[in-house]
């Protein structure tokens, strides 16, 4: 059988501040360090692969280094000017973004919202940077009463639209996101338009559902995914990968309801024989725990994934390679903001025929994408250097 890569992105699992963290207001952030302070943290299998042998991580003094790591291990520094999901995943796939995507700390221009209201037939509430859990509880009652969209943003390049599932059907919410995606171009071309459906009976008692969808910009040039498709091979996307890449360079995809479902869907795809790359995003670390600064919740989520790693390895074929990484940080112990944090991310790689090695510090996430293409014997047009 042909070679295959299973790549899993632990969304926001940073492992320590980058040298330019001060430019992003993220000095002294370290997502992994914060998690290790929780009594619920456990990462025995990640440790075996070499997580605590990585430069910077081994200085945490949380646990001893693994004497005989089973994998290739190292850390990657982000070369792009950003710390969000879109830019992070694009860089993993070989596209380095020299300019940050636009953000709107004062809200979106009125002419943009006027056009959005005209095309969707509903008014707009809020239009400010907001916590996603707070905004629905502070504006939810008015939304239910008026049917107006709750539009908000964050420190990231996002245009988020929240709506109660009993007030606005999901199909209408998703269509409104597609409309916004068409409007938001040029100076307002945010990285993602995000549908944020919620439920609840009022009086500030609302909760978001798992029916979120992201509507991203298309990558500005060919990615690792495009190279694989051009070589006549297949890419299977699990979770929000399809949304992050705007569906480009993907043969088949499946959405997920959370980390457990994402792991299960990955295992199901591993039963198929025709995929060259299975690309999975596990979103709960970021969405449920990082932004909410829930250290114990984040630690439990890491421990759960760690427990499932032997199951993934047990399904690997002789020529399969498992890669585990992240797209940015979101330190749950950082109390200055609730935003993403500018951190190194891990590069862990395991395969039955791959010898362990310390990669040190790589200068770009794109080295991972280049390594994937090299391993699959696919001609590369992307940035980054293979570690093979």
C-alpha cells in the first residue's frame, strides 16, 4: 500500500512563548506549562513520543525527559505575522503570511454592516469585540425578541454571527455567513466568518451548540493539500479543516462535534485504504478551554487525547506516519486577555520505520508540510524544508 500520513492538530496547544511574543502582548505565556499545574494533567504517551524532550519544554521540570523516545520531536516557530487558526493552519500547509489579517477592535465599518443587513434582511446587534459566551447572554434576549443578528469579533481576524437555533434556522445562519464572506474582501477581508448558533430559554441562560461552522478565505497560493491532490492522491479532512481551507485541496471531509468525535472519525478514516493524508483538527482545547481560561478542562482534554494515542498507533500500517502539532497557543493560565497566545508549537512524528531524533527548533510551521510531501514523494511548491 502507498504511504500515508495522519496529521492531528491539537488546536491551540502551544509549548512556550516565541521570541517576538512581546509584539503580541503574550510575554511569559505557555499553554503546556499551565496545563501541567492541573492535577488532571496526564501525557504519558506524548511523553513517550518525546514531548518533554523538546527544547524549552524539558526546562519545565514537570517530569523527567524520556530516556528512549519513540518519535521524532522538536518545536516550530511561527514565521507568519499572526496567531490565529487560519494563519497557523495555512503555515503548517506551507503558506507563510507576511502580513496579518485585518482585525476590528472598534467593530466593523457601518457601510459593511448596512450591506450585510440589506442582503440578509435582518438587523445587527453588538458589533464589538466580545467573549462568545458573554455576548449571547448579554444580547440573547434582544436577539430572540427582534430576530436581529448578533455580530461580534475578537482579537482575531473574525466576523462572528450568533443566532438562536429556534429563532433563525441553521440553514439561514449558514447562508448569512456565506453572504458575509462575499462582502468581506480587501481591507475587511477577515480570515474567518464564523456561525455561532446557540440555544436557551432566556434571561441570560444561553449556551452555544456544536453546530458552529467557519467560512474562511481561500489560501492565497497552493498548499500542501493542493500538491497532494495534484499528484493524484487523496486528502481526508476531519473537523474544521475543510472550513479553514475553504474546501480547497480536499477530497473528502467530515465535521465533528468535539475532540472525542474527531478522534473517532480519524480512526474510521484510517480503515480506508485510499487516503494519503488524514488531516484532523481537535478544536475543544481552544474553543472550550483555552479562551475560557479553564486550566483543568484543558488538562483533562489533553489527558483524554493522550489515552487514545495507543488506539491510533494500533491502527497504523507499517508505512504510516503519525504527526501531532498545534496551530498557535491559547494559554488557559494567562489572565491578561482571553485571546490566542504567540507560542511555539510541538512537532511530534511517529512511525514504525522512523528512528527518534531531536529536531531542535524549526523556523517555520511550514517544515511540517514540506515533510509530509517529502514522505509521500509528492513534488513540493510550498515553503518549508523537510526534516527527513
